[in-house]
């Protein structure tokens, strides 16, 4: 990497970290480009060399966050064994995601708070749902046995999982990723047992 590109990368990173720092105490709507430039100790012109506006800045940070979480799922998928059951795959997927969420928790806590931009929950859910869909469609046995429309199944799974993530983040990560995985699996098992009893 050339010195020029490295300098640009560091400046862009500085702008992003400065912006996130401001978000800890101010709402997204109230933050100005001037605030960000002042925090980063750069001029407004330098900011506009890297981002169109504060919306573009936040979009890029969010997309990187979603991509990082997605990469964890892709890495896990590449290591799946054909002998794994769907339940085992879900357990491994949950464990991987909770570990990734722990790493990203400072950022998620801000974005999920009142300081984040409106609609983050929906954007997070959409990105997560799409990645899970791609993951599940690679499992032939799952597709063959699924008895409900895929979009409804995804809606349930993603809503349940993201609900647990939000609660965990709000609780300042009071559980380990493995403990959260156990909670997730136990809830799913409880629902299955309850439905079986009703039948």
C-alpha cells in the first residue's frame, strides 16, 4: 500500500472513530459535519474527500458492521460437515454469531440506542435475514423438510435472534457467548416441546 493510500485509510478511520465517539453523547440527527471535523481535528474539506455527508458516513460504518458479521457466518458455512444435523448447525451458527456480536457490542450498543439513526433495527434485521437465508438454502435436507414458507421461517428466526441480541447488549453482555447460545437453543427446544405436547 502506498503512503498516500495508507494516509487516506488512516484519515477515513479517524473520521469514523471520531463520529462514533460523538454518537455516545449526541443523537445522530443533532450531529453536524462540523462536529465530526472538530472531533477528528481535520477541516470540513478533508471530511468531504472521504464521505458525501454524515448519512454516507453512517451507511459505510453500518455496511461494514453487517459485512463483518456476515463473514463470520460464511466462514462457519465453509466448515460445515455434510453429516451435521440442522440442529447442530444452528447451534454452531448461534455460537459464532454471539461471539461476533460480543466483539461488535460497543458499536451495536450505540446504534441500538436512541442516539442511532432511525431504522437501524430494520436494516440490521434485513441484512441478517438475507445472510441466514443464503446459509439455510445451502442445506438441502432443511429445504426438503421445511413445512412453512421460507419468508415466515426467516422472520421468526431473525426476530427471535435479534431480540436476544438487543436484550444481551442492553444487559451489558451479562452472559458469555456460549451462555447466550445455550439460552437460544433452550428457547427453541422449549417451543418445540410445547408444540409437540399440544399435538
